[in-house]
């Protein structure tokens, strides 16, 4: 029986999740693959001992020891970040090791170098857990949808942000309070910037776009906005308009150019994404032959993510056993077919908008703001004015018909200069059902 030895660099949430899955599912994996997949070594600078069930696994401090071990077939990188993760991954590839990673930041920024090195050294790179946690989204896109021209990608790809918005929606709790509670419960990092400001979602969208469209793109090319400006009043008003607010990744394939953006979005309650709550993720593809596909599941967590990493380990073990390394291109397209394409500037996009202005309760304010919007070609669908506060300040809410982003930006810049506007304008885009 073929024996495949695995080394894990980093024994945090993802690394320990993989170890637990390999341990608890060992017999099942053996029955399904005919391969003895064995966790041989772990490298972690913070641990003095591994859990009792891993007593036969060697623990070292230096990841280089795993890379230099001739008996280890697959290196799993779960430390996160760019460095030293990239250096370790590249060293493993040059040493002829197959690599599995859940590191979306690394792949979205440095993936071109990593995949080129893997092709040159004839090794595999698995990254199922980099997008969607336990959802098999990478395999679905790379293999299940291979006969499709992907027309669009849309989804909820960050469990922390979705958990926060869900609590705000269901309990009416302010953002800061939910975030603090999420940090105390371990749902959010001590520094939640990547999650709540949309950066983590942009990393994931960049990976999916590369695979879906065969185009080179990094997260820096994706227009990104977060959810920290959202207040309970916006949640309440969204409900009145028959919507829920979600942090969405949105991309559309226009052939010679592609859309790529991450931002809070008002989603109609009739849309499937509106019902995705808590730490769950959901990713929607539209293909020219299959139509609409929605993948749903836990987007984070030790065991769900460990399940996704284990799937990569098993795929590579099967390929080693069959002598078929490189059978499926890691990014779905042959390397020479991946090209650069223009990313549509946000200024060129069109859509309906929600605006919340905080204004003094004075005569003429509504007509002044409406007039500025009208001069920029922005027509209104509805206007809502909530009750006046004790300081004679009132929220003024408007929904627009379809408008051009550049016109919206110019109008809001002009409105922000009005003396009657006493706080930054809140702008949320509305999702148009296709």
C-alpha cells in the first residue's frame, strides 16, 4: 500500500483542523483512496507539545526541517500572510514537494510566481480552503464547470462580516458592539480590518476571477469598500425597502474587460443570497451552459476548513499514486492561456443607489439636495425622512434609479460641502436582479 507523508507548517486553526480531519477520518480515507495518508511532522514556533492523539507526530520549530526531509511528500502551509509563507512555499516547490495552502492573501498577490514555479518543478499546488472555507468552490470551478464560459461571480465570502451584519439585522445592535462581541467569542480577529473592510473578500474574488476568466488580477485591482459605516438605521431602512444588507463580491465578464468590486449591497429579500446568515458563505456562478449555480456552506472554522485542506491532500495523494501530476491545471486554464484583461473602472459602472444624508431640519434642504442630484442626471425613486432628533438633525434617505458611478461621486462630493449636511453621506449600492 502506498504511504504518503504530510508535513504541516503552522498548527493554528487551519493546521490543527487538518490534523484532526486526517486523524478522525483515516479509515474512511484509506477505503476511498487505497493510500495511507500519514501526518509525519508539524512545525510551529509557539507549541511545546501536540495534542495527545498526535503523539507519534514529530514537532519542530523550523519549517525548513520539513522541507528538507526526503520522506515528506506534501507540505501544508497554514501560517498565513505573505512572508515567511512565500519563502517556505517556494522552497518546498524547489525541493520537489507538493504544496497545499489556505493562504488567500499569498495566492492573490504572489500566485503567479508560485504557480509558475510549481509548473517548472512538476509539483502540485492545492488551495481549496483559500476561498469559502469548507465549500468545495475551487474544485467546482476548476472541474465541475470546466465546459462553461463563466459570465459572472457573486457571493458572500467573509463569515465575520456576514456574522456582524446578521446580528445587526436580527438584533438591531450597532456595528462596534457586535464587533467587540465577535472578537470576544473568537469570530473576529483582534485586528478585524481585512474582514470588515472587504480586503479578505477581495483576495478571494481575485483567485476566483483568475480561475473563472483565465485572467491575471490581484486584489489591488478590485474596488473595495467595507461595512464599518453601516448603522442600525440603514439595516432598518433596508428592511423597509424589502432588502437586506450584505457584503458582496461582484464580478461580471464582458469579454475584453471584467468588473471586479467588493462593497456593501442591498440585496432583495427574494434573492437567495439575502437569506445567507451568520458565518455562512455562499458563492454564485453563472455559466453560459449550466446557468446559475449556488454553493453554500460554512466559510470558516477549524473542521470545515480542515475538510477542504484534506481534500487537496487526498487529490495530490491520488495523483502521486496514479503518476498523473499536473493532470488538471491548478488555475483551470493552461498557464499560457492566462492573460491580462482590463478591469472596468468603477466610474464607468451603472446601478441604483441608497443614500442616507444627515441634515439640519431646515426648509429647502430636500430641494437643494434633489436639485444637485438632478443636475448630475440622477433621478429619484423614493425619499424617506425619519423623525427629527433633539439637536434638530434628521436622516434624509433617498433611493435612486440607475445612475452612473462617476455622476454619483461628483454629486455626493458637491452635497457634502453643504452647510446643512452635518455628517458623511452613507452610500450603498442596490443589487439589480439579472
